[in-house]
């Protein structure tokens, strides 16, 4: 039985590309499905601002007329220019446990990239850092989050068999909410606030925070994340898109902005209740009842006991000065009031000591690890 690769060219095929992941992991208790409509927008060149500097095609693998795998081939020209590399990315990859299938999918991406002058293949990665990154290699018995993907343990061995090597690892932590803020953490927060004359900004209006600080939040992210693995600056089109997409659904109690005395933004901490269980109940669809599960998880009192840390960013000149302590001194009170038990850090580069140092005063558990692979295209 041969494996056939077909490029996605129709809306029906794109629907099948998106839903293959859901069908493959339908009975898995740890996988969290993406919302179908969100994925349609992600892969739509007219709706995803990343296509200002990315190009992509999507491929399906068939055996005996059945879909047995999928993969996206992506070139992020901005990232390639930033890091002076010629890389084609593979993303949204799923496949049955058959080496011929995984080899055929990767070969399709290699040939696609080689035809466009690329010298290396890297992944799993999406268009940008706002997409899921990395193959899960530890933590297969842990619930995924809305910002990450789940995969079966055999993926890693398939990639290694195909000649891929490790390029970067991300680790993830459970960070347990303390009953009281650690004394040293509190002292640091009070000290840096007085020393630099900083203010904690809180909002009750989503429209107001978007108007006054929406642009500044993503400009800060571009500045703070610039040195990180594979990062490419968000374009203005992406920033405009993300302001509408994310700031409109946040519980503003779980947003902490730190500014200088004149209102200049120097740090941000953004979190939200975990949507993992709600997305599982929704089966990746808003209708008929998916919207209810999501709204319940976001705003009703009987929400999840878990929260997701979406964004922690500090202006480079303020890093390593205790600003993170100020952010979480503000947010921990909120987490306690809302009854959260622990936070999901989501992926952090394993070598990013600045990020991991902020958890040193809390009880943590590293429970997942993800890996990006790379190899030369022959």
C-alpha cells in the first residue's frame, strides 16, 4: 500500500486538513483541539496578517484512499532575514505510526522548500511565535493547553530516524499559587516600585486598554522577545489583528501593566483561565454549544482551577531588576481571589534563565518538554 501526498487546493481539503488532528486524537484525554474557525483564519491568506511575510502550502498523506497524515510547509522570510538563514518550516504535522507516511510528508516539505532556495528544514513551527511550537517529548500524561499541541510519543523517533537533530527545547511548568506572597518576593516588588517610581495599571474597560496600551503591549513584546530562538518581529498588520483577537476576551483582572511615572509601558503580565477542558467539550466547534463552554470557562464563577500565563514581557533595560516580582505581586492576589490552584507557564526556552528565575520563590513542577528539530536539505 503506497503513500500518496496531495497538496491542499480546495476548501473541502483544507477542512479535512484541519479536522484530521481532531479525528486522530478524538479519544485522547490529554489533547486539546483547536477551534475549527480559528484554524480556517490561520490558514487563510486574506485573514492571517503573517502572510505579509510568509508563504505556505499544506499537504495531506493518503493510504488506500484514507488520510493518514498532514503537514504545512512554511517560509517565514522575516525570520530568515533576521537570523540570516534559508529555512523552510514544517508545522501542524500529524501522522499515523508508519515511517513511510512521516517520510513522505517531510519529503514533500523538503522538496517544496528546496524549489524555493531553502537549505535547511526546521520544525515543528508555525508562521510565528503565536502559533504552537515544538514536538512534545515529555509529559504525555499531562493535559495540553490552548497554546500548545499534543502528539503521540512516536513522533520524536520518526524525526530522529529521518535525520533530524535537536535545535531547541522548551520546558513547561506548573506554578502553584501560594497561600501568601513569599516575603522576599514582596520585598523585591516594593523595592523596585519605589526605586524606579513605577505604577501598576489596571483596567475595567477592554476598549480603553486596547486604545491606550494595545499597540504598546505588542511593541513591548517585539522588543523583549527579539533575542529569542527563531523570533521575528510582529508586523503592524499582525499587531492590529491581535489587539482585536486577544484583548477583547481577556478578564482584565488578570492583566497587569507596569509603567513609568509618565505612563510609558515597561512590562506586562497577561493571563487567563485555562480553556483546555472547555475546548475538549466543544470538540473544536463554537456551535452548537462550544461558545457556552468557552464563556463559562472565561467568566463564570465555577471556572477551571488552572490558569494559563499567556504573556510576560519586560523591557530589556528593566530585565533582571525584579520587575517580574512586581507583576506577580499584583496578580497573585487576583489568582487567590478567583480560586486558582496553579498556573501553566506554557513553553519557555530551556536556556532562558531570565524567565525561569522568576519562579524561584514558588513551588513549581516541570511537567512537559517540547523540541524543535532541524536538518540540512540534501
